[in-house]
C-alpha cells in the first residue's frame, strides 16, 4: 500500500515528522526575527488609520518563504536519499498538498480577524437606528477587501481539487502495478479482482483525504491556539468555574476528549462489522461473476444463502450505527452550544462586542474541530481500517513460496 508509492515509507514519514520539529525549533530559535533582512517584502503596504494590517506584510511573507524553503529542502534531500518511479507525486506532490493546506489555515486566521472587524462595523451601524455612524464606502470597502482574498482562493481550491484527483489516481496506479507484478500469487485470494480494482482506489482516496485533514488539524491548532488563548482574556468568567486563564482553550480540549472517548466506546464494534461486510459482499459478488460464464453456478439456493449472509451483516451494521449515531449527533449538536454557555456571564456583563464574539466563536470552533479530528472522521476511519485489513491480508500472500500459489484461497 505504501511501499509501492513512497520511497522507504517508514523512513520517509519519520523523517518528515523529525524535519517538522527541527524546522519549528529553528524558527522559534532565531529565524522568526530575520524578516527585515530576508523577507521579499521589505516595507508594509500603506493602511488607513485603525484598519487591520493586510493579508500580506513583511513578517507574513517571511513566514511563507521559510515554509516553502524548508519544504523544498526536504524534497531535494529525498531526491538523493532514494528516488523511485513515483518520486514526483509521492514526495513533491505530498509537499504541495501540505503547502496548500497551510495556506488555507493562514487564510482562515485572516478571515477570523476580518469577521471581527466587519461585525463590529455592523454593530456600529445598527447601534442607533436611523443615525448610522458608518458610510457606504466603509461597508463596501470591507466587503471588497474580503473579495480580493477569496477570489484567488477559489481558483486555488479548484486547481487543488484537480491536483489531488491526479495524486490519488497515481497512488492507485502504483498499487495496481505492484499487485499485478505478483498476480500469479494473488489471483487465488478471495476477491482478488475487487481488491486490485476497487480497494486500491478507495484506500488511496481515503488516505489522501484523512492525511490532509489530519495535517490541516495540526496546522490549525498551531495557528489558532495562541489566538484563542488571547481571546480568552476577554472572557470575564465561566459558569460554575469562575475566571480561568485560557478558559476557551481548555473547554475546546475537554469537549474533544469527551467526544472522542464517547464515540470510541460506543463504536468499537464497527470496524469488525465493516470488515465482515466486505467478506460477505465479496463471496456474493464472486458467485455472481462465476454465474455469468457457467450455467451451473449462481443457482437460486446458493445465491439466496449468500445474499442472506449479506443481509444479516448489513442489518447488524445498521443496528450498531443506529445507537452510534444517537451518541454522535447528540454530542455534535450539544457541542455547538458550548461557546454560548461559556460566554453567558461575559454577555450579561456586556464585556465584548458582537464582532469580538464572532472572532471567539469562529476561533473556538476551529480549535474544537481540530481536536475533534477523530470524532469527525470516525466513520471514514472505520471504512479505512476495513480496507487496510483486506489489503494487508492480500499483500501477505506475496511472500508465500511460489510452490504454494495453487493452494486454496485465503479465507478473510
């Protein structure tokens, strides 16, 4: 699954994690202060008094330069360490996905600040009905500022979706080629054709999606945690707990831990049921395929028995998802009210503006959703675990002695 696409998968991923922490240490050690000397933007763009700094400024540009530089260095290093057939997509393509994910997080931080300013402007306009304190130029000027950022971002998202589609297909191609070179050993495995044709496609797609979401969650935490901690200073107190430093950060963390443990406990049977589902579906599909070429196969009694197995497993799956979804949706809906409840004393005291509340709400939701990665991805992870188990059992056949290739099909 990984060896066919990535060069030395274990070393590759471990080196990526190690390089991340090394670069993080270098940045906070001394590199963050080098913007005046090394930033491509030496002077900040002019702004109106009281207006928030633009999306690009010398410090931001230097951060982006640094991120791109260390990413390129990592790709160059692996060009010389080990370069396989899929180096361009596996190494450089993964780097592009990480860079775009980082850009999206930074855009989210900027939009969070923009929403605060914009809703404060709305509050000012509505504070005294009939005597608005803002002009049309101020209102539409704020909207145009967001438009200048969002239009290029839409183009980037379209191109990024096109790129990731090709990335996933290249990964699938790598697995397909790898399995087909060992087809003599694999052809007798139960559902071999399905695993090569379907499971490789699903595995590559889910891994890319989950991997991008996980990295994006980490980047979001790095970007939004300090912001949410700062915003928490304006929260006067929490219900039942009183004043707490970094209160909103701890609330988001506790909420995510509770949800993750809860869903892991109620959904522990789902991976096994999904795996069994693939087994009974494969057996049913195989008999139908044989029946296309052989009139003696796929007779009604046999098909009925196989389909009954499919039905029994699906009904078990539906029942387990019934109570799993009760807890899942109850938790997710309840979590939406956490910031409102937490900010109750602050609202009553009139300590924040509407725009500031929007900043807090958005930052809290971004941090909480990042902590809730396992909660939000649980059903996808269950599907991935099932596919992984099938492909892992499939690959175990490759190491079998060629003389054993004619043995009965592997039961999984």
